């Protein structure tokens, strides 16, 4: 009971906003203020969800199979490059303008070239998700290492910490708030790129599901898929936010 009261105390405004949005949609759909095809009634959407839940979960698995390897590649490359540039002032100054210029190019702009060069949609999608999401983690890693208090390195030198020990005991822990924060931001971007990649030419996936039924004009399916996708994204982001709080519980 205490946990429920604590949750309500923290999220009462969230609940009110959600109820208000739901009420607004019901008012619009039942009073036919806009196209009844685009704004079907809630009961119709719920029935569609129940009928198509197996299909949506199948598309969810397809999205996960595309997203997980992309995230791991992003994290590995961002940490590797970020650590090298963060600890090497010469390389950081020399390569930062190039990295910044690349980060300004939208993934959507290079997607036709990627598909033509790679040829395989699955690999091309992974690359596009990777390209669209790496920058937040990479810049956060560089900034986190670059702004570490010099006293940490002085103490590490006194303790004769070098190489891997210096990296694992001093550099990464000190930069971890920035790195994890950047990774969570990258994760948000990865969902955007995932949906774009699936809409571009996939045969399965949540983005594909929504786009397919939108083209067919079956908006109950579109709304059901959209709401399902939003719920999955919210649950996933909440999980990583909790993980972030757990990993950084030693910070203020």
C-alpha cells in the first residue's frame, strides 16, 4: 500500500495527463469531429489489438533482433573511440571536427547510399541505427573523460596505477555518469532510427506494422500498433532509467 501511495505521489500528474488525452480522443472519436476512419472508437482499437496481438508480438521480436546488435555495436565503438580520444589530447583536437561534421549528417540522408553499398537490408538497418545513435554516447564519453578532475590522475600516479587498472579503477568510474547518461540518450535515438529503418523496407517490425496498415487505411490497426509500440518504448526506457539510477547510486 505504501508503494502504491509513493507511486501515486510521484506520478499523479502523469496519470491526469494520460486520462485527459484519453478523454480528448474519446470525445473526438465519439462526436466525429474529424474523420471517423482516422480516429476510430476506443472499443474498435481494443478489439483490433486483441485480434492482432500475436502478430504485434511477432513484429516486436523482429524489432528486438534488429535493435540489440545495433546497441551493442554502438556501445562498443563509442566506448573504444571515446576512451582513445578522451585520453589523447592530440587525437581529440585533430579528429573532433571530423566526428562533429559526421554527426551533423542525418542517417535518413545517407540511407539510400547505405542500402546500395551494403545491399543487405538487415545489415544496412543495423548500420543506420548505429550511425544515428552513436554520437550521444561517443561525445558523452569524450566529455566525461576530458572533464575528470586532475586530482584523480595525480592520486592514481601516486598509487602507480597504469594501463587497464587506471582505466577500470579511475577513468571509467569517474566518467560513468556522463557515459551512462549519453547511452540512455542514444537509446532514445535508436528507437527513432529503428522505426525509420523498418518503415524503409522491412518485412517485419513494429515500424513496418504501423506503416503497412496505414497504407491500407486500417487505422484501428495503426492505432493499436502505435499504442503498443509506445508502451514498449516507455517500459524499456523506464528499465534503463532504473538501471542508470542503480549504477550511479553513489553519485549525488
